């Protein structure tokens, strides 16, 4: 078993991590926590949980595409939220972007995220197409 590193050139990494790791010889892709920043690392949607979730899912989609997958391949989503009261707005965006696809999901409130302006961070696992 080896690990293939997946990084989308469309997204600037903001730390010491890879955007995703694929276990070669297998079909799972593990996507690191994505935050609401654009390709230059600038915050998108300050104070707006829906805009932040939309940017995060756009970033996740770009990472998945780099690995030959799509949002429909996501099998597990973990949402780290600074305030669970934002859940409804974020879920509306999830419905918009995932469509009828419903991956397994966990949504937890955390004490804080790295940047105080980030309202949400999302990580996921995808099953790559054959």
C-alpha cells in the first residue's frame, strides 16, 4: 500500500498538510479540513455561514476533481461549526451542492477554529470511481 498526495492548484494551502491523500491500491480519498477561503487564501463570506459553506464545498469539489472524483463520490462528511445555530443555513447549501446525494455525516460544534472569522470547516472521505 502506498499513499498518493492530491493537491489542487486552484486552492492555496494554509498550513502544513496535503489537501487529500489517496490510498493507492484502494479507492478511498481522505480530504483534509477545508475552510472558507478562495484560491489566494482570502476569506470568503465573513459572517455568512451559507457563503462560507458554499466556498468550502467548491474547494472540496476542486480537490475531488483533481483526484478524478466529484461530490457524488463523497461517502462521509464531518462538519466542524463554530455555532450550531448556523446549521440550517449550511444545510441548505449542502442540499444545493450535493443534490440528492446524501453522504454519511457528522456535524459538531467546536470551541473555535484557527481563524476567528471562519464559521465552519469541513473534511470528507470519498470513494473514487473505478
